[in-house]
């Protein structure tokens, strides 16, 4: 095996990372976002959405995030654990 040279093409890794983000991570994030029910927290589901950030280079990563855009999201999460419960039930 001595003398074997491997060449890595960053564009291929970026494409793979973005494909996995779209195919696996984003549907899972949408499942978690859908687990926030209006029964326990009326009107909250309109503030929950999924954002995705594609990978663009070597020091960047692809992300799928479930976002709570409610004005009091941090205090709501601290008191009731809305997103933690949604993650646990999804």
C-alpha cells in the first residue's frame, strides 16, 4: 500500500453533505416541528418552522434547524420544554 495517493474533491463532499441534509435531516426536522401540537400550546404551531442551510465550503456544514419564532420562545422553553417534548415525541 505504500505510495497510494488519494485525492479528495471538496465539491463532491459538499454535494453529498447537502444531499443528506435534504434527504434525511430536513424530513426529521419537519417531523419534530409537526410534533408541536396546538392542543397543549394553542396557536404555537404557526411560529414553528424548519430552516435549512446548505454546505458551501470546507469550513461550513449543512444544517436543518427547527425554529420557534414566538416572541417569548426562550422563556416558554425554559418553563414548559415545548421543543424538548416535540423532539421526544417525534
